[in-house]
C-alpha cells in the first residue's frame, strides 16, 4: 500500500476496512461457504455507498475519485478486500463500470447507474484476450443484419448467477468486440461452478446464437482491442492490490505464530533456518507492495508504462503471492491446512487472483511481446 | 549577498552548457569498469584523473563538499542536477566509488581539520584515488571481527600488521581508509580504530586476486610493520566502530550518495555489456517459443519490480516511515533477482552460452560468464545471509542468534576449531 495517503484516501480505506470487519468477519465467511451468492444484497449496496464502484467512473456519469487517480484509490479498497478475504465482485463490477463510463446509449447508462448504486451486478465474460493465440478465443461475435450474434462459452465468470448484465468480449472479423447483454437473454445459459475460494462465486456462461442489437455495442465492432487491454490493466491493478492485502494478512498471522509457537524450548522465530525464510517472504511482500502501487499509479494516470507495470504486477504477485501463502502454510504445519484456521482464506484468495484476467504466464508473454516490439522499433 | 546559493535550475543550465562544451561522449570503460588489459586500465585511470582535474578547474568538482576544501558548497539537489546532465558524457568513473563514497564522505565527517585540508582538495583535483580497507581473509561478513592490528610504539607512532582483502583496484590507487584492532582486551566492537594510509610504502605488499572469469580488479594487501603516524589516526583510539558504522552507511549509499559524481539515467556499471534477452532468444531461434517468451517477460518484470522496490524503500526512508535496516530487504531482493535474471539469460542462450567467437560483435561470452559469476550479487558488500539476519532481527524483531563473542575480550573469542 502507498506510504503517503491523502487524508481522503485514508478515510476511504479506513471506512471500508471497518465496514468489512463488521459485516463479513472470517467467522461469517467460514459459515457462508454454501450461501448461493456469497453475500447479502444489502452488503453490496452499502459497499457501493462507500464508493466501491464509482472510482473509475467519470464525474459526468455520477462517479469520481477521491485523489484524482481512481485506480490508486480503488487499489486501497481492493487491498482491504484482500486483507479481509471479503466477498463480492469488486473486480468485475469495476471493470464493467470503467468500460461503460463515457459511453452513450440508454442501456449502457442504465447498467452503469445500477452498478453505481449497487442495485445491479454486471460481470465480464472475457471470451477473447490479448494473450490468447489467434483462433483459440472462446467467444465469437458476428454481425447478422443489424444484430450481433454471440456464440461460445467462457469460464470462470465471477458472480455469473447474480449478475443482471454481462459484458461479453469476443472475437470478430478484424478484432475484438464488446457487447452488453442481459443475463436472462435468450440463448444464455449460466451454470454455477464450485470454486477454490469459498468466499467467491463463479459460473460457466454459454452463448448459443445469442442476439443483441447494435445499440448494445460497447465501442466499435471489431475495434475493442485497445479498450479490452485497458480493462485488463484495471483488473490487474485490482487483483494485485487485493493479493497484497491477502499476503499482508497471511504474513502477519504467520509472524505472530512464529513468536508464539515454541518447540524444543524455543520460539520458532529464534531459529535461523526459519528466520531466513521469513526474511525472504518479507522481501517478496515489500516488492509486491512496490509493484502493485506503481501499477495502480500508472494505470490511473494512463501512463505509457501502464501496460508493462500492470503485467509486471500481475505476473510477479501471481507467482510470489502464492509462494508466500504456501510458505505461510508450511510455517504453520498441519494446522495451516485445516478449515478451522484462518490462513486458508488468504491462500485461496491469492491463488484465485493469480488465475483471473490472465495467468502469470500470460502476462509474462504480454511483457515479452511489448519488449520485442520496443526493440524492433528501436 | 555573496553567500547566496545559486538556484538549482540556474546551476543546471550552467552545468549543461559546460558539459556539452567540454566533455566527450561516454566511453565503454565508463559504462563497465572493464578494461582489456592493464595498459588500457592505466590509460583509463590517467584519463579519469585528468577529467577530475578538469571538473575542479571549472568549479564543478565536489558539488556538496564545503568550499574551504575545494568543493562547491552546494546541495544534494545541485549534485543530482549535475549528475542528470552528465548522462551520456564521459566522466571520471573510477573516482565515484569508493573514493567519494565512502572514503571522502567519511573523511569529511570524521577527519581532523588537518586531514581534511591535506586530502579533500587533493581528491577533488584528481590527485588521490582512495580505497577502503575493510574486509579480511579471516572473515567477510563479520566486519567487527577483524584481526589486522596496530600497536603504538614509544615514539607515539602506530605499527600495523595483518592483511585486508577484496580491495577493488588497490594496485593503482593512492590512499586507503583502514579499520584495525587496537585493543584485544575489550569486547570486539570497542577495540577498533580508524587510520588513513598511503598504499604504496615500505611494508605494504599488494597482490591481485584473479576471479574465475579472468578479471583481477580485486586485491589483497599484506602489511608488515607498516608505520602510521598518530596524525593519520581518524577519531578516538578504540572508538573506530562509531566511524565504521557511518563508513558502511556511506558504502551502502554508493553511487546514490550526494557526494558522488556519476551520471543518473545511464546503465549501471557492471561486467561486459550483455545482449538483451530478446536478442538471445533470436540467436537461439526461440523467439516464437512461448516458454522462451515467458522467460523474457519474467526477466523484464523482475527488473521492473527490483527498481520499484528500491524506490519504495528509499522513499520510505526519506519520509521517516522506514528505518535504515529496511535497506537490507532491498539487498536480499537484488541479490536473488540478479541471480535469477542471469539464469534466465543463460537459459535463453542455450548451448551458445558455453562458447564464443572472439572476433564476433555481441558474442555470448558475457552470458556464460555472468552465469558463472551469478552469486557475486549475493556475496559482495555483505552476503544475503547476513542481510536476511538483519531483516529477521531488526525489521521483524525476531530473536538474535546466540553468539560466542558477546561481552568477551576479543583475544578470548574462539576463532577456529578447538584442537586436541
């Protein structure tokens, strides 16, 4: 997390932190594992009132940031989500809100207003992405007269069964297309799935000849590549900050354990073999904070370095966050893999976040492509 | 008023004009301190001395050093502006570290008025290159465990015996800052003193250490009854550790010290230039292999993360939220990340990393050699193991290891296995 927060930013973060501690303590999360949505609608609308979905939306559209850099502000919320292993589609609602900000069209405006108030959930069905090999995209979108026709299947889609709208990304002739579709449209099938993170809900979404009017387009037909790339940067910022929060929680818990657990008459924290592993973990943790903050700052400003920093954050934290959480399990011993202990919530969170919106390997290849392009241009 | 300080922007404009008019383009032997042979290195050293003199004559040497010692009496911001303007130009690269930091910085902080007057102007004029005589063959990371000793004779002079090691480029340097043991009857941290000494004098023998990649910039010095006048003692007798801690602080600052003249925004000094990972993958025909691309991306990401971590730790220190021990986190990370990056380059080069054609431009020699020398980044300047101890004990507050030297007179500390 940033060293220097403005007082407004600190209030934003602190309000969410207190709200999450109060409304979704781990004791509740532990019991709610079979709750179909993972949270109550009132939780989400209260969160929206705290600003969870407005930070990437322009003031003209009813949003606004607190610091002038919405991504940096949102990263503070995401950090607290990770630290509390909080439920809810923070990533997808913000990705869709940021996609719809500045868009004209009645449908787009209505969905955006629903997201801002927290009354509606909209989620992203990423059936095409820059790291996918050409031809391996899972969703196609074609024109048929004035209509668009969507075919294909995508998973995992967060809060698919709770969403009222889907922002579908698919491949068209000439490039990617994004279309906003009601979740109950004809031809849409949503199958809830089991997920490794018990606090979050996912589904598989299938489109069988789903028709949408051209007015449902977000951006140009076949011309959404740059916008999709930007949305992925936004997602990378949120997921990275969330993972850093979860890493902090897991690490703090494990340091406490090392001081309090005695073996052979000494605290675990006194063994050099373990101290060195804690030192390594601390270095990964600080590095993750550093790259997460830098990515949020750059993406919020729309800097030229944003894409590279976002992918560096997503790939570094995606690997090292999971390694840190697994090392925390190892330091705990057997109790670290019990459902009764809190640690697994954070292990689940960093593991899941590493896989959404591009795996670490996907993002490393994106960075490589950027570097190859740079060296060809030079 | 005559003592009013020139604004940073005015200074920058003046510096830029002078640099453009007087300094040529940056040289290969500036970017890496690598020279083909000793003759070339002597040439580079002579060039550096002349450049330093040029800076002095133009009023740009020692920007943060006081005017009374030949400096400019300006601020770290002025120094930074000069260093930014210097990027892309030749500069006295062999003066930066360790002459300016830690040696001249420590001299400025702890030297007597006579010592400062005798040496700081000489350094700023390019007449004296300094080295630090700290590590010893008997112990690397345990700096305070030194056994090179000085004993006072009846004339009040000090007689030095022992050996120092890993001294970069001592074979052509002029003066040294040395930490020695002056009292064996007290615990180790309370029996050391600091002296300054000419390197080329009776009783000093300098050997060069060849590293496995063939270069031999590091030296070992052997001291036999070397006489040091008491006027060359720095600080109180037996209070050397106080100076030593600041000395090591200046050493950690290295090229980032406000006392150092070194271009900002230019590749750091290192070994021979290394081809990019993209070039390596092309050469081995793997540029379209997804696995190779993952390695290229990881290499780049680790470089970016390393930079961002340093920036985070430096700004935490500047804002007072971090402590100086946090720099050990940076040290561990850099060591581990640089080893991983050397390994990635090596993997991308494939079998071509094992051999090279001396006549070929951009050959892969550096990749194989950098891989063999990979651990240097985790050893030099104190091992990553020591830094891990610092992180665990002083950042996370974990208990210290039991040690055999606490509160024990230095002569009674065990220094080898018990025999018989």
